[in-house]
């Protein structure tokens, strides 16, 4: 009996063969390239040129050419994913929904992903503390990138609630500096998958432009995958 291709497509793959021949890298590269394709499609096919210009100006890209240069370098890094990434169940590379934050983070753990966190209304939401402890207990590299200029207050809050100190804290003075620093983080960690959690959609839109995997943290404690995708 013949099986329809769409039914069996990239499903029940032989883990030993996929891992032995380095095809897990191929599947992971496919996954990240698809994300890049969606970002570019929504920017350049469905997006608004003038809105993009405004956002690139806010990010301090000197020209569209410089932004394309960034996208090109990010694509190059996707193809530099090491061949020795191994999975007990390779199907998860294809089947894990981007809406599942923890599952996605675990998927990329071998690549030492970076987790960028907002402070006010994210870390300061006590419902978030469980997730923060999960990240630190599992040795994920955390950077706090906040528009709050008071680093001492942030450190005091972490100490008060017995939350581990992150890898770095950026206490930016205001919205624009926070956004520009988000770009600096993307550049200095261009080889790494970057996950970004914030309670404000505007910041997350800039994260999407920088090819981060973005999640909005709601006051209720729920987290929502956030993109710039229209289609």
C-alpha cells in the first residue's frame, strides 16, 4: 500500500541514521532557514517600506544595505551549525511548534542559546519567577535588557526574591537605548539562537527584525509566541 507523501513527510525518521550522517544539522538548518524566509517574506513582500525605514532608523542601521548585511551574516551562521548535534528523537526538530517556549529552548540547548529578558512587568511579575529559576537551574545564559536605568534596583529585586544573578544586566536609559542595545546583543551573539521575552509587543517586533525567537509575557503569566508575520 502506498503512503501519501504529505502523510509521511519528515515523520518517524530513523534516529540512528539521521544522527550518524549529520542530517540532524540539516533538519535544524532547514528549520532556521524557514524562519528567516518567513521574516523576510513579511518584511519585503507584505510589509510597509516606510515603517521598515522607521524601525531600521530606530535600530541605527545606517542603510537598508547594512540590514541586508546583517540578515546575510545570520544566514551564514545558520549554516555553521555544528554537525555533531544529536537528538534521541529527531522528529522534534521538525514537529516542535514555535509557540512552545520550553520545548523550543530545549531543542536548541546544544547550541548554547541566549535568553534575553525584559525586567519591569516581566521579571517583576512574580508568576515569572518559576520560569526564571528554570532557566538559571538549567544553565541557560540570561541577559536582562531593560529600559529601566537603575541597575542597583534590579539587582536588589533579584536578591530580595532569591533569583540568581544573570550573565549580564543592561540598564538602558529609556526605550531607544534599550532597542539599540537589543541590536548590539544580536550582533555580539550572531552565532547563537536568541530567545527574547518582553511584555511589550513593540520591543518584540524589533526582536523579530533581528531574527530572535520572541515571546510576549502577559500579566496573567501566560506566554505567547510573537512574530511580525501577516501570512
